[in-house]
């Protein structure tokens, strides 16, 4: 199982949107049994609250329902649970790097910088104090970067499958060799 964690400041706009978008894409690709997704915030002031109504509305306009998510704060154990820890902006990344220096585990990355394809931006801007256009732009950026992330995940899944198949072939070859050796010693 590959585990992905999206992180923003309060876990009510950007990271739950990315969480929902990637889940929708994983469902379309029939990969929900191979990849799990979560989101968190670096701050704790929205813990237990649903995503911002504007984020929910904008996501739903693109057939992504994020209404059942609840905000939570990232903790040090997350660095050992997730294969990807993806920050929405440089400030989030800086906070995550401080936590990572104590916790170890998965190194956090800047989401758009690592997986964005079609935009020149390297950060997902916080739309909280803006209008609907800001939420739409955030969704555009996230959808684009989720495609790059999905490609990366699919590559890891293929690699895991190939490694498993190679291991199984090696085990079978060892069994065959052992059988031949036993037969020849009789």
C-alpha cells in the first residue's frame, strides 16, 4: 500500500481539496486498494472541522466531494506512516522540515514543484481570504499536479509488481534447482 499525505496550514482548503482530487483519480483508475490518501494541517485551530464551504463548493462543481473530511493536525508519527508528504507552500514545507528533523522518516516535498506539469507556479496559494476565482485556480493547480503524482505512483506500483514477480521467479528457480540436485544425488 502506498500512502499519500497532503499538508497545508489549517487543513480546510488546499490539502482536503488535493486529498479529494487524488481519491477521485484513484477511483477512476481502480487503485483505491493500492493507495491511501489523507490530509492534515500544520496548525491546530481547525481540528475536527469540515473543509471550507467554498472549497467544498468548488470541488463539487468538478464532481469531487470533500464534505466528509475533517481537519487534523500533522504529527511526528505521520513521517513514518506515509510514503509521500506533500506541502502546499514553502511555509508549510519549512514547518514540515523542522518536524522531519526530529522525527526522521519520509522527507516532505513541495507538491507543485515535485509533480506540477502545466503551470509555472511552485506553490498552491492559500485561497482562504480570496474569492471563488482563487478556489478555482487552486483546484486547477491541484488537478494538474495530481496527474503528475498519479504517474509517479503508478511507476512505483509497476516497480513493486515487477520486483515481486522477480522474487517469485527466483524462489521457483531455487526450488527447481533443489529438486534437480536431489534427483541427481539418488
